[in-house]
C-alpha cells in the first residue's frame, strides 16, 4: 500500500481523521508532520490518546518527513499523513511525483483568512499556494469526511 | 473551597448543549454547567472558547471523547493548574452527580464524576 491520504487539517489528529477516514481506509499508521509536536513528548502523548491501539502513530518534523516519505510510501500498511498547514505539505509535495493529491480537511478562521467552505478559511496567499500546487499536477480537493463529496480547488478559490 | 466548581462540557457538535438541557430538566440546576462546542474551531479558537467558558473560576472540564481536538485543547489549558481538572467520556450520569458535589477540589470532583459515569454504564438484561 502507500499513503492513502495526504491531509491538511489544523486540528491534526482528531475524530474525523481517526474514525471518519481511518475506519473506511483501514489505516495502519498515521504520520503527523509538525515541528512543534515533534519537539514535545507531552504533545505527542496527547495526540496518541485519541488513536486506537491497532494504529501506529509516527511523529515527524518536516525535515524527517522529507527523508522518510519514500519509506512510508513503500509500507505495506495503509497510511494517512496529516499536516496542520499548507506550507508543510507544500514542502513535502515538491512535485506531483511525491504527493499525488492533497485533501483539505480543516483550515479554520484566523485573522486575514476568508471563508471558502464551512471548514475551509483561506487567505489570498494560501489560496495562491494551493493553486500553485495544483499547477504542479497535484490534485487538490476539500473534503472533511469521506461521505461528503470532494470539492475541487477551482470551486472555492 | 468557597466558590462552587463550574462544569464545562466540551463536545463535538451540539452534544454539550443537549447534555446541559437534560441536566437542567432533571435537576432544575441551571447555573452549574457551561456548554462549549468545537464547531468551526481550530485549536486556538477552541482554547479561546474554553477560556471564556471557564471565566477564571475553578472548574472541571467534561470532554466527550478521550482523544481529539476537544481533549487536546482542554488538557493544554488545564496543564499544571490545580484549579482545573479534566474528565473524558462525559455522560449524563456523571453530570447529574457533579452538579450536587461542586464543593470539592477540582481533581476530587473529577474523580468522583468519573466513578459516577462509569457506574452508569451497564448491560441490563432485557
């Protein structure tokens, strides 16, 4: 198998990730790429609490994820990779050979962001970043849970 | 403790509001609990909602699930504070017990509520 879902979600590991996507995809491991969480064992325990025993959780910095991504893609189990922001996944993506598609699962209101969907708020800079990723051949859609239809990038930017 | 504890129910969607309404309907107590939903929140926004709901008072945070954004925000907020405690797996039975035992220390009230909530989970013969 490979990484089945590359998700951007500012809540990181939470119910929609573990249950909403994890169950139907039969996920065997979750990779959380976040420099701050990687640096804090206490934060890692907090995120691990929400994950059932049968699912491994890997905490990686952006640099570690860049190095380990090929291994994760070769893992026989189904994987799910989540980042909390566009910058991190854009760094990992590089080009469409490394990350074929990106799932926007939750980017919420902050100063400077405007509502695009119920669960997606973007600044103009962030919208442009996503368009640039799409221009590299990466399929970018928004979809909070698997039972909802994916929304193409052009429909909300 | 001079001031009674405040209970803050932290949940997905409208679970917290519904539990609060049920407690009020059963006990008539209207001032012990505050509902907080994580709807539309990132972790920062949820922390703000929680801080507002707690209002600087001693509190027990009743979280719906033992993982996820409601829990992470609650535990971050309560970390290192003796006037705050967190319980997960909130149910109606634990809240009914809590509203009548708000004179305890937060950690003691949380333990008591967890025991009351656990005792309510049964599989009666039908």
